[in-house]
C-alpha cells in the first residue's frame, strides 16, 4: 500500500464553492444522486455542468500504465468509469491493453465514447460482476465515497478481490477543519468521508492492500 498521486497531471478545475453552497437544497441533492442527465450534463449546481471528452485523461492514463507496469493483453477495470473517458485513454496510450469500466449511471454509459462501446458495464461497486483475480489493475476515482461506510468497505473488498494489491482508489478527504467546511459546502453525492487517518482505518478494516490518494478542496 502506498499514497501516490496518480492524478497529478490533471489541470485544476475551477470550483465556485460559494455558488454551489448557495444553490444546494434537498431537491438539488436528490437530483444529483440520481447520476442522470442533470448530474453529468445539466447545470453546474447538479454536478459536472457538462462532462465531455477533451483528452485530459491521457496523461493520467500514461501515469497509471507506468505505475502498474501495464502491457498489451493485460486487463484493467475502472470502477465508477462514468462515460468511459479514462477507459478510452488507457487503450489509446497502450494499444492492446484490455480496458473496461463499470458505473451505476445508465445515462453515463449510454453517452459514452464510441471506442468503448461494449466495454462498459452497468453495476454497483459493492458487487463487481467479475471472477476473483481477473484484472491486472483496478482503478476507482472519486466513486466509493458515494457509498455509506458499510458500502465503502464492501467496495474495497470487491476491488481487492479482483486485483489483490494492484489497485488505486481516490476519495474525498480533508486535512484541516477549514477544508472540511469547504467540502461540506461543495459535496452533493459523497455519503462517507473522513480525514486521511480515518480512511486508512477503513482500508485496514476492509483488507485493502492497494494504493490510494485524496481529493482535497482548497480555496
């Protein structure tokens, strides 16, 4: 297990935290948690505010390929793949790599890139529909924190089952009370979150032996 920032090459996304905090109400949160059209491609108050392919994940894909030593013929799974942008870019950066994704959002999967049609599965991270040890690496970015604590532990166990010791998860966290307050103003879908020390305890409880990093909001 190691803390490693595999998303370090992504450009920083502008977030109007005050505007999001003002717009948040139970109806907005309920719509966001449907992970449908509004969440992906609707107003920013519901989620992404338009999630379109622009190639920014290619540098992340390169770092992941290098980190896991992925080669043509190996198999990698993105749990919480959304529209499959990283799945596509992993294949572009390593031709012959067998890259797949899984997501709970029917909308995202039916608005995927043409190159990943047939490679994306509808499902929940708590019950991954694949045999033990069937992947050379499993990735899950900003996804499992959308489950409650019990679900997080189950999802980590499932990820571990598919690729023991060869996984990477990134989750919402904070290092200071000020960062926690920013997170509370911004969050729409995360059901479980904690300081890094709390997350490490969850990893240990789940028997997760892969790598990890944190999504931390800052002004």
